[in-house]
C-alpha cells in the first residue's frame, strides 16, 4: 500500500449539536477517533453523490444516516423494475419515478436533519464545474467512462477530492482521487477503453449485494476524509473479489504524462463522449464485428427502407425520436445502433436517445451508403 499520508480533516467542525442530534449520533460520538468534534465535522460537510443507482443507494443512505449536513443527488434517470435487485434506496412503488426524487424521499425519511439538494439532469461539461463548486467532496457512483473522465477533470480543476467506485459481476474497485494530494483517474487510466470492449453491468450483470459492499467502502472513505481519521485510499486502488472474499491493493502513481496532474489540461474537454470514442459512431466493419445482441434501428422514412435496408434492422423513422414517443418501448438492457442514409439523421437521433437515458447506444458512421460501399 502507498505511504501513509498525514491525514488532516477536510471539514472544519460546525455548530454545536442539538440534544436530538447528540442522541441520534451517539454511537459515532462514543468512538474516541470521531468524538463530538468529528460528528460536528460530518454535520458541517457537503457531499455530492453522482448517480442514485447501485452504488448511490448505500452511499446516499449512509451519508444521510451519518448526518452529512448537505447531500447532493445527481441523476436524470427513472427507476426501472430491473434496478430493484440492487438499488435498495428505491422500492416497487417508485418504478417510473425519478431516481433522484425517490432517493431524496428515502434520505429525508431516514434523517430530517440533513438537507438534500436535487440535481435532476445529466452531468455535462457545461454544468459540472458549477455543481461541483457547491460541495466539499464528490462520490462518483456512475457506470460509464465518459462521465468518469468528466468527474475526474472537473474535480481536479476545482482541487476537490472524489471517491470513485466501479462494479461488475463479483468484482469491485474503489479509490480516492485528489490530484492536489495524489494521483487522479487519468494517472490510472490515461486513455478510455475502446467502445464496446468493457461490458457494462446491463450487459454482463452484477451481484446486487456487491453494490452494498463497494458503496459502503466509498462512503467510509468520505467519512474518514471529512473527519481526518485512518488511512484513505489516496494512491491505492482497492480491488475486491466478492466470490473469494479477497481484497488486494494496487499502488497508483502520479503520472508525469497525466494532462490533468501536469497542468497541461486547464479546462474540461469539449466532448467526453467523443473522447471515449462514442461521439462519432461506429464504422461498417465495427458493426459487422459486433455480437448480434444489439437492436439495429433504421431511422429513415418507410419509402427509403423499402428500397434497401440492413438485414435485421427495425424501421423507426426519425420523427419518433424527435417527439419522444418511441423511448418507452425501447429496451434499456440492449445496445441500440442507429443508422440512416449518410449518418446525419442517425447522429441527431443518437443525441436524443442518449438524452433519454439510453447510454448504451451508437450510430453507423456514413450510414447505409458506407455500409453498401463496404459490402462491395
Ligand atoms: Zn493525474
């Protein structure tokens, strides 16, 4: 493991606790390392949780139970039936409801002393810095690479620490990235993986209880950072294997080539999806190499479709994406690939599709023209 850093509490102790709070947090206050002053630090902290899903569920609940003074919940998604196997902050009655709102209700019911701020939108490069600025630290509970790089860069540019977690099947990883004090996510992963090369939980599955283990470790890092106790995961990647009950640590070194840590990148990127190879779509050769579990959609007009189409494609003209009428009938657990004649209409439909929460989607570059060209 990396050298023990001399931990300083991130948060100053706030106001004196009320009688009700002293009783509520008594099991914290009894721990000598936390004591009254540590609990006052927790009450004075502002933490942003990005994502109210698998990792966000235990994170938000434990932050609220611990009495973190302000908790931001950022999510634009809606609760689906397939979330309930692991996203324990939501219930059957919440299906169809906004995840951020559902999570806020549960956190407030658990502890009315905490203030919950709703951020019901997708984290983008034009809003990330503004939202992050309101908080002392950020917990990244997202599941896609474009958002992870955005979270890293925004946190680093503001000098704020953030706790990253990731899960897949039985495996989880956690680290604390803080470019002011140690390495950042880009030091660990300088370049994003090729699109489609790393399967998501929606494709490969995830053990529900793993979310509880990893989200709890992330929240534990937050509490330690806030109160200045113990040793955090700065400079270490924790790798947890639920199947064999084993944990190991990988030392992460600050990279001299990291654009964030070396200061060569002083702004957010203009397009993180493009950085992750998602913005420009896929080539005909990439489409042919895909395993056939995707849904291929032709967004042209019925007359064009009649003349020629790609085998296996379903016709859903562009208008259905523009008026949003098609989104409720599209599968959330399959990759969606769009195409049109030249790639212009499908690119437009792709941004509408991603805005509606279908992150696992792309389009065919050059459209059916490029496809037919590649067949020759
Ligand atoms: Zn770095």
